[in-house]
């Protein structure tokens, strides 16, 4: 990539604002996962309830991404992002001030945290609309690298909860969220060449295109795997290897870091070698290494290494999907970001919740992982089936490697 060409092509302050907003929003979105061990003790939750608790923000975020995608097209990304951030700040403030005292209350908070997950449908169009097709993979990879916020949650939340109590963590995170809100207001700008707003009826038309469904499925595996594991790893390391929440958070953070930083790499590599080649490798690697995890690994360090490789692959897959998406749906990038993001969140909800249910009913996470591996294999077969048509139709039209 020509660095100077990239810097001249878009708007760097907006790209930075999109990254920061996405980063802190993702930290909040998966916050219940790193806190789950302590919350479960105080609220006396079962394994299935823990799984559903950490999965609920993923499902809520998935559904709200579609809503936010529509809002982005109607009022522009910056305003939509401001609304989302204010809702998150309000929800966390209430949770901290009034406290969480029951399973029902924590699920209500989890739904509101889904608004943070919907930031995906804002941050990516906010950044990508400034950049031409040849820089889409890199720009969206940088903005999407905000999923590194999941690392911050795993790294700091368990330790802070041990020091000040898990409910007070909700108050502490208001500080960085407020700072980013001010920065976002000051430097983010909507692109001057944004597509005009569409009628609500136009959104349904996108779903008549079979490629839309393929993109949704592909992302439900890559991002679903990443987000589902990111939300569950503290519970996994605590339950499988007996690590205390703080140490489990460190192991989880290391694994999540691999998937977070690799998103930008995936977008950049996809710009160079093609998104289809990237995704093919991603699904193969992810399936193999998740299968190793499902078989059981006695050493926690080896387990962390294997999971990190799987997360690395899934993170690169996220970048590859969004290298391809603007080429195929540039005029509908707002609504497609919402739809594809929704599918990714649903995939994460499935994985996180199924791991909890599998653990409670079978005593092992194996069944939840094996079914998800089957989805990765199905995505690989589907990609193999559509790649020739893509390369000879819209791929050729944009003169890009896919």
C-alpha cells in the first residue's frame, strides 16, 4: 500500500474518530464477559445463565445494527454515532448509580449494551465513505480494528472488579467513554460524497440479492466466532483451568488481541491478494484450530496459543469480508453494513450462548464448538461455489482482486 496515497485519499481525523468510537464501544459491548465470573457468584447464575448473559449484548447489538444502519443512511453517520454514545453513557450511569441486583436486571443492561455493538454500523460507513475502492480494505480494516476494545475489557475489567467491585466498573468506564465522546464531536466529519438517503422500502430490495445473504453468512462465521469467543474466554479459562478471574482475563486478552490487530491486516492483505483467497484460508485455519480446542487441551498455555491462532484467522476474515463488501454494495454500504453486522452479532450470540448450554448439559464446551466448526466448513464450501461468478461479474467491473 502507498502510505502517502492513502493519507491523501481520505480524511484521517474522521478515521481516527471512527476507530476510537468503535474501540470504546466494543469494550463496553463485551464488558459482561470479563465480569461474568464475579457477577455469576453474586447473582448465583448457572452455566447456561452465564452464557445467555454474555450472549445477550451480542444479539441485541446484532438487531440494533440493522436499525443503526438505516439511521446512518437517513441522518448521516456522525449524528447516528452521537445518539448511540449518549444511550450507552446513560445506561451505564444508571447501572452504576442504582446497582444491579438480579438476573433480570443484568439482562436489561445487556440489551442496552447492545447499542454499543451497533456502533459497527456507524463507524465503518463514517470512515469508508471518505476512501476510494482501492483503499477500502485498509480504511475499513483500521476503523474496524476498534474491536481491540475487547482486549481492554478482558485485560482490565476482572482486576478492577476484584479491587472495587464489578458494579463500580460500570462507573469507571464512563470516564474514557466521555473523553472519546468529546473527541468524536470535535473531529469526526461526514463525507461530502455520501449517497443520498433511501426510502425505507428500498432496504428490503437489498435482501432480494443473493449476494447479500452470502455476505451475511460469511460474516456470521468470522465475526460471530471472534465476538462469541471474546465474550466467553474469561469464563472458559476460569472453568476449564481454574484460573482466577484476573488471570483468566489476561489469558483472554492475549487471545482477543490476536483477533483484534489482525482485522486491519486482513483488510490490507485482501487488497493485495484478494478477499476470496483470504477468506478461504481463514475458514480452513479457524476450523482446524477450533477443532483442536474442542478435542481438549490439558495445558492452559498451549490452549491459549491454539485459540490465539483461531482468533487471528477470524480477525483477518473480518477484514477480508469488508474489503469485498464496498466493491459489491458501494451504493448500499450503509444498509449492508447493518445487515452484515447484524448477521455477525447473531453468529456471536449463537456461539456464546451455545457454549454455556453445552457446558451445563454435557459438562463440556465441545458440542458448541463442533457445531460452529460445521458452520465454518459450510462457509468455505459456499465461498468455493460463488467465487467464479463473483470474479467474472462485479469483481471484474471494479477491476479489483477478489
